[in-house]
C-alpha cells in the first residue's frame, strides 16, 4: 500500500509540474509586456521545476 501511495503522490506532483510548465510558458508568451504577470509566469516555471523534482525524488526514494 505504501508503494501505491508513493507512486500516486509522485504522479500528482509531476502532473502539477507539467501544468505549471504549460501555464508558465503560455504566460511568458502572452504577458511578456506586463511585468507583474511576467514575473508570475516565471514563478509558475519555478514551481514546475520544484514539483517535478519532488515527484521524481519520491519515486526513487528507497524504503
């Protein structure tokens, strides 16, 4: 059961990362002229990297 929960949480974090990448890149393309929204898009990309790395690290975690 613990292995299933770990795989599920990793999938959730990776899906969150992919969604953040899509929103961040789309925001960078659309809102490049508006500084607050541009920095929000950069934050979305940073969140994407963080959540994907958490998901991958929970997949390779050994217990």
